[in-house]
């Protein structure tokens, strides 16, 4: 299962690819994405990170990042 990290002018969106629905790139997406602030790579403030939830449940079947 694959994920896409897509930078926009205002945030970074993390979306599941080939999911049961087509995700929209906003907070009104059907999956009810989670938003949080993260430090910018250049150290100049923060950006929004918007993490979408899959409808196929892949988060529960993927190994942890440390593996």
C-alpha cells in the first residue's frame, strides 16, 4: 500500500494512494484528516501537516516505520 506526501502553498498533505475513495486536498475530505503544525525544514516557523485516513484500513496492517 502506498502513500503520497504532496506539498501545497499552505501545507503538506499525506494521502493514501489507490484507496476506496478519491481524497480531496482539504480539511473537508470525507476521511476526516488530522492536521497538526510541524517545524519548517528551514527553521523559519511552522507549516501544517494534514494526514488523511485510509478507508481501506491500511494503517492497521502496515509495519511500524522502525521495521
